[in-house]
C-alpha cells in the first residue's frame, strides 16, 4: 500500500520528532494536538532542529523550507486525520486516553488508513480492539530523540495483518530507520529490558547504595552505556518511566517490576526530568 499522507497525533517530544522525520522523507504531514499552543510548540521545535542541521551544513536552507512546507498543524481531528494514509499516535502513555483517541480515529479516518501507536508499553492488541479495523492497527515505537535514533520497534498486535506490517516496515525504512519486528507483550523488547534497569538504578539511589552521579558513572564507564540510567530517565520523562513500570508490573503480575517509591515521589512532585527542568538532575 502506498503511503503519501502521514498524520501525527501529539506534538510533544516524540510526536514532533516523528513529524519531522516523516516530512524529511518527503511525506505530507499533519501534526495534531489538543491546543493551538501545543501544535505551534511542536512545529517550532521542528523548525529549530532543522535550523541546527542547516548550521551544521547537513541541509541547505531551501531543503529546510521544503520540509517545513510539507508540514501542517491542526487541532481539529477530522481535519488532521480525515485524509491520512497512516496515523502515528504519540499522546500520553495512558490506556484510557489512547483508547478514546483510537475510537475517534476509527470514525474520522478513511477505511484504508493504518492506525499506528508509538506507545512504549501499552498492549497494541487492546488498543486495536476498540476499533473496527484491528488488522490495521500496529505499534510503531520510535526511540528518543527520533531524528537521531535508528530503531523503530514494530509491534504486531494479535490481529495485525502481514500487509500492514510490511507497509509500516517499508515506511520506517523510507524515514531512514531500521524496523525490528516484535510481538505484543508488556514492554515489548526495548522497555522490558531497559525500564527494569532504570528502576533498579532508582532503587540503588533510594537505598543509598551510591550518589546519582556515581550510579550513572558506573553504568557509563563500566558498561559502555552512552548515558547513565538516571540521566536517561530524566531524558525519557519520569512520568513515562513510571507508567511503563506500572504496565510491566500489572501485565506480568510479578513483584520484580514494582516501581521504586522514589520514582513515584518524583512524579508526584512534578519533577518529571528535562521537560519540567528538574528530575534526578536540575536543568537550566
Ligand atoms: P509528551 O508529554 O512530550 O507529549 C504528549 C503530547 O500529547 C502533548 O503535547 C499533549 O498535549 C498531547 N496529547 C495528550 N492527549 C492528547 C489527545 N487526546 N489528543 C491529541 N494530543 C494529545 O510525551 P512524549 O514523551 O512525546 O510521549 C508520547 C508517547 O510516546 C507516549 O506513548 C510515550 O510512551 C511514547 N514514547 C516516549 C518516549 C520517550 O523517550 N519520551 C520514547 C518512545 C515512546
């Protein structure tokens, strides 16, 4: 199936990145969020990122303008998604919000539209079940920051068709990414392995095993990780980390996935990481 029009729902850190790489790959892109302000913020982030690429000599100014001309913003869902060949959803990691959105998308999108979710951990099969097109619902899990990271974890729900999987993998390649196909289990592969490690790092801090800098340094220098786990948690967003741990905990019913109380405390305090200026570390 040929994809020409891509709609991205949610203009936050992931949605704006996905919209950017789709427009860079030559697709017509609609970026949707709940308010004009959020949409404008997402478009401004893309414009700034592209300007940085121009400064580094990776793009010409004309190319930047061409990419931006393929991008539109809309707060009206019907306007944003009414002509989409594929919708990539990147709103908050909350099942009720995503289910409600997919119900609406199923209504406003043409019959052929593929509905993809960038969820980090929510079951694709359950999201698909609220629609009348479960075979066209799939996980398209980009990594953060989207313009830089190569991986797209492609998650097949129970009903996802082969044709839809192939189309999404081809789209990921067109966007310059490498798709890796996995099945639908809590946390998929990426967060089943990454998030318990981050949670364990928070426990190590909570139990006073070491200072935050020391924990990060051990993992950077000792395990060759480009970023320590607490720095990475701040980067991902502590609310997102907590949601993923809760989904693993509930999905497997295993206490080994119990979210660290310190992670909960930070989220309650509104210390969500980089995006709020403070998480385990303080950001200017
Ligand atoms: P974010 O908080 O930066 O952005 C979420 C955006 O969605 C906000 O702009 C919000 O206004 C908008 N939104 C909320 N409800 C909406 C609705 N009903 N309709 C339209 N827009 C709505 O969150 P972020 O980090 O971009 O995460 C988005 C999704 O991507 C989540 O499912 C998350 O699990 C996933 N993800 C996050 C990664 C990360 O490192 N932060 C990595 C990979 C996936």
